[in-house]
C-alpha cells in the first residue's frame, strides 16, 4: 500500500512509520501519531462521533453483504458510482467515514487500492472484519484533517456520513481537494422533508407524535452503552407490530391500517426495502438504524439544489444529483483546470 503518501494532517509534510508510530522527521519538533491496536490514530478524541464508534463495534457485521448474503451494499455503491464495482480494480479509493466496513468490503473484494478512515473507534470493527484477508490502509482521522496529500485519489467515497458532520458544504469542499484531476467524488445526504415541493410546516406539531423524534430527545448525548440497551428494548417491543403490519400489507384492502400502525413505531420498517433479508438480520438492521437515528449529534437535511451548489463551489464538474437511497445521492468529477 505504498501508492499514497502518508502525511501530517496539520502540515501535509511526509510521515515515516517507526515502530508503533508515524513520525514527522522534517519538523524541528518531532510530531508523532501513535499506532494503537494496529491502527494509526491521527486524532486525540472521537469528538461528536463517540456514539457511532460504539455502535459499529456492537453492529460489526450487520450491514456486510457477506453477513446478510444479499448485495445491498454493493448495489447501493454501484448506483452512486454509475457503473459496476469492478471498474474500481486497481484504482486508488479514499473512503471517509468507513464505519464497520459495509463499503470497505466491496472495495477490497473488487481489488481497489483502499484507504479508509473514520473519526470514531469504528475503525476497530473495520480492522477486525478485514485485516486478516486484505491489505489496505486504515486510520482514525478527522475528515477535515486527513493524513494524505491533496490531489492523490482516483475516487473519494463518503456515503452515509455528510449529514452527520458539522458543515456539509465545508465537508464536500474538503473531500474534493483529495481528488486527482478528473477524479470522482461520490456522496449522499439526508434530504429536506418536503410536501408538494414545499418544506413541511408545523414540524414541531408533527414531532409531538413522532416517537423516533421523542426517543432522540431522550437519548441524545447519553452513554452509548445505555443507548444501545434502550434501543434494543424498544426494538423488541415494536418488532411484533412491524411483523403484523407486514401481514396486513399483504392483505391489500388493509394496507391503510398497516400504515397507521407503522406511524406509531420509532423503527424504520424494512419489510419492503430489504425484503430479502432473513427476519433475524432484518430486526438487527432495524435496531441498528434506530440507534443511528436517535444518537447522531448532527442531522443535517439538504435539498438537491443545495447539494448541486456545494459541488459547483468545490471546483467540480460533470455533476449528477438525484434522489434515492437515504435521500440525495451525487457524483461529480474534479476539474482538470481551476
């Protein structure tokens, strides 16, 4: 994995690996980044991502295609890529916000040259999942201070992440800096809730009957061990309702009743979206996404116009923005000239 230079996130000067650290020998005051449990650590704290770190260590395999036996992650990646994942073979790929590795797995299986990072301790779950079978670079690092030279990568992927950062526009601009000329940025983002193309009004009143919103108000900022336990209890409580609602949905004349029942639940229902999943794994995935949705410190919503504007401002071209998946997906390439 010597294609990409590892550099100091602060100065962008080259680092060298010495024993259990990456060291900047060009500086008069030697800078050292420790390698802990085989993973270079370029940050001092998980910052706002602590809940995510614990979450992905609990749900280490939940979203891996090799675990679910369904290629949901590969299909999502290929949709954003606009091509088969095989096209990544031999290409340098920067994955920002790798989590436990649902997309890391695809990159590695398709023989890309993979450099994965995450702000949280989720990197430990990622390492546990893939280090024995694959060679790749994995680091705990901040999106705004990555340990790579600008202009280094053929592809930069950031899926399921931007809405959880402090500033989506700043994040997109920073990610684009790591692309080679004509390199491709691939992202997605939660979308602004709309109703007949207008932003929903009276959101406060709607949230009063939104059990997911109410649960988030209770759990946000709590100890991750507590939030995992509580969301497990909630999932066990509401799972039978989802099973019954799915039964009613199949009885076409009772579909309306199914929708009413699901409005009561704080869980996301995946009986249609991920219908091929084994029921045990589906329940586990719903528990995971419940926890994810009620513990994220930042939950930004954007519309297609805003994402298009951010990509334009980041010196990108060949921009494609559409609604799918988690909300909005986009693909763009870096201009060959400024």
